[in-house]
C-alpha cells in the first residue's frame, strides 16, 4: 500500500510537471510572439529614425546653402552700393563740368 501511495505521489508529480511544462510552452510561445512584435516595432522605429536623420541632413544642407546664398547676396549688395557711390561721384563730376561750360 505504501508503494501504491508512492506511485500515486510520483504520478501526481509527473502530471504536475507535465502541466507546468505545458504552461511554460504556452508562455514561451507568447513571449516569442511578443519578441517578434517588438522586433517589428524596432525595425519600424529604426526606419523612421533613418528617415528623420536623412531629413535633418537635407534640412541642414539646405540651410547651409541658403546661408551661403544670403552671404553671396550681401556681398553683391555691398559691391553694388560701392559701384553706385562711384557712379554718383562721376555724375556730380560731369554735372560740374557741364555747369562750367
């Protein structure tokens, strides 16, 4: 009878181990699905990050180009102002010559 009790105890332990094993298998499947979903989210996040970095670079490049163009325009405006002053001086000189005639 004690052997039967021992066998019943071993059988109960075995059944419990099988149920626990089955439960662990389900948890592993669930964790695997969650991991795959997280991997997909990470891939999307990395793709979005790469797109943002590309956009940032393009924006920075455009900003640099715009600053360079603005500096070139300012330089041109300065040269034109100098040229205007020279021409005004020449006009005054010509007016003085005409007045002396």
